[in-house]
C-alpha cells in the first residue's frame, strides 16, 4: 500500500487500515482508485480516492465547493435518493493537498457497476431518464452560485476557433498530416457552432447541466441494472440542456467505442438513439422550450464535432490534455468522432423523426 494512500486516508480520518487498491481506468482526465479499508472490527469498506488533474481543472477547491452545493441541494430536494458522499478532513475540507501538491478527494464507494456499452434498450432508456432527472434535480438551483470550472466548456464555436488557431501555429508540425480532418471541420464550422452562438445570444434558457454525460458517468445496480446515481460532477455548470442529450447519445448510440480505429464500425444506432431520447425527453419535456426540443439532433452533431475538434487540438498541441494510451490515440479518437458526426448529419431527418415520434407519444400518454 502506497504511503500516499495512507497519508490521504489519514487526512480524511478513515477508520482502520487500507488493505488493497485498484485503479479505475474509466476517466480521461482525473486519476481514480478504489481503496479497500479493513475496519477495526474486521469488516471491510471500499472508498473512491480521486486525484484531480489540476492542469485541466485549475480551481479544484472551487470544484469541491460546487459539488458541495449541488449535492446538498439534491439531498434536500430528494432526501430518499442516493447522492454522492465526500469525506471531510479535521478542518472541514472535502479535499486535501498531499506533500507533492496533488489534490485529492475521497468519497464513499457505491456498490455498483458502470457500463461502457450496452445493447439492452431498457437500460439505455433508463440512462436517459437518469440524466434527464439530474437536470430536473437542479432545475431550481441558482446557477450563478456555481464557479465556472472550465470556461466555455461547451462553446463549440470557441473550441473550433481554438483548433484553427493551433492549425495555423502548428506547434508540433502535425497539421499537414491532418489536412483531411481539418478540411471537414472547416466545412461544418458554422453549422456545428450555431447552437453555441444562439445560446450566447440568449435564444435558449441557461440551465444547470451536467456537461459530461458519458454512459460510464452513471452507476448501475449490479443485478437490476437500474441507475443508482449520476457521478462526475466536476463540470456541473450553467449550460445548454440539449448538449447533455447530445453528448450522451454521442457516446451511447455509437455502434463502436469512442476511439474505434475501424471507421466502418462507427455509426449511429437509431434504436439506441430512440431509447435514450424516450428516457431523457420524457423527464425534461415539461420544462423544455420548443427551440430546445427542435435542436436535439443538431446538438448531437455539434457536440460530436466539438469532441473531434478537442481531440484534434490536443493532438496538434502535443497530447497534453486527454490521457492517451498510444501516440496516435487522439487522432484515432478524432477520426472516430468525425465519422460519427457525419452519420448524425446524413441521418438528420431520420433522427429528427424519431425525436418527434417520442414527443408525440409522450404527449399522447399525457392526454390519455
Ligand atoms: C473527458 O474524464 P472523462 O472521461 O469523464 C472530458 C469530457 C469528454 C470525455 C471524452 C473535463 O471526460 O469533456 O467528453 O473525456 N472531460 C473534461 O471521453 O474535459
Ligand atoms: Mg469527466
């Protein structure tokens, strides 16, 4: 057991001794370990230890304040529901800086599983419900209380502007090798950036959104596969509701993984898209404006282009942001997201029809 783990556990006054640790490899940014403690009475209890990547999140203390506010709000509003529980140090902080100046937090480990993919449409619909419900949980939360942990996080226009600035600078001499990718991104620059421009113009409500609605950011019951709780609250900030939808289907309705190198495997699974839509829209529709409902498919396309731009930007600037498993990983991710974005675009009419069908069926049920 590393001294670091012991030092962190002691700061949070965890009872007993750590007996095992295991790295959880889901996230692309932070470092997460499951650490099991043996209590003085011999029973065992697992905890999640997480080191925040402070290059990405420059204000980790503010993140923890945000999380405190958000989880307190949810706990008060829905006392019967599961919320994340973070531990506190003797001086009341829900984080600790270790000797090497790393930023750590510790939360209770929820007995659960995460999923990276799934063919069971009822689980996908339930995931849509869970993310929709998360937005409802925070619908009456004052977003101005939240620190903007990463400014312009889902400002697609700005993400594309940054990418093209780096294409011109070309700090690693890689721009020529990604000409096809940048040409495509240039051709969709305006369309993909449009929602973020309209948001800045006040055409959509400012809501408190999750902003990182990946499938594996929901914990599921091991047996029933019912969602237990939405996790990864680091980017909960004011934002566009439909981007939570878009980012989720980008991941969940892809017929392949986010970094699939064989592009012939990458496409939108319409049934999965529809199942997620049914769950999500069913939860949020009541409070949604018509322009929000009408932009769901465009949001999926836009956020997929945005991710492609972010992965490519990281590739062009030396792979400093996302964790990579091999040298071309960010480029492979870029190509995969571009293939998916193209499919979202080509099948816009079909997918919009699915959204309209979902809305009709929800309205039909209400008037029954
Ligand atoms: C990062 O770390 P993780 O996997 O939760 C990223 C998301 C991306 C995602 C792509 C703070 O999320 O925006 O969609 O990778 N988070 C941050 O896999 O940049
Ligand atoms: Mg995340």
